[in-house]
C-alpha cells in the first residue's frame, strides 16, 4: 500500500525531470504535458464520481503514458529520473505495460505515435 501511495508523487517528479531533460524530444514533452493536464483536469471521459470506472480512464491513460515513455525514451533514461528504488521502477513498468495492452493500439498511437 505504501508503494501505491508514493506512486503519484514519484511519477510527478519523474515527469518534471523528463520535461527538463534536453535529451527528451519535444514531441514526447508535448505528449507528457498533455497527459498531465488531462489527468489533473476535472473533466474526464468517464466522470470520477462514478464508482470504480470513474478512475479507469485516468489509470489507463497513465499506464499508456508510462509504457510509451519507456518505449520511446528507453528504460535507462527514464530510470535515471525515477525517485524510488530500481525494484519499484520495474514493478511500475510491468504494471503499466500490462494495463496499456488493454488499450487499443490505435488509441495508444495517438498519444506517442507521431513522435
């Protein structure tokens, strides 16, 4: 449970660090900022007041973004900015990959495809 509670701040710190890195392509930065804005926005595809499913779109988008960042930028670059231990990074990467597989490929490509 502790790892789950620490996940959001860790992802936010990693995101901020990746946005500041000159090695990260501009297109990837645009996708990261767009995803962060959507996740922070109160307007969602599935409203958050719906029990369980309300957070499903946020969870799947976060998984697609994490999996896409790992694919696009490579694990070494992303892991450099992960504020947790390597084991927690591997767990997050594995879960994100499994969840992202539930999203149709055509939708995943819309997030990172053109970059």
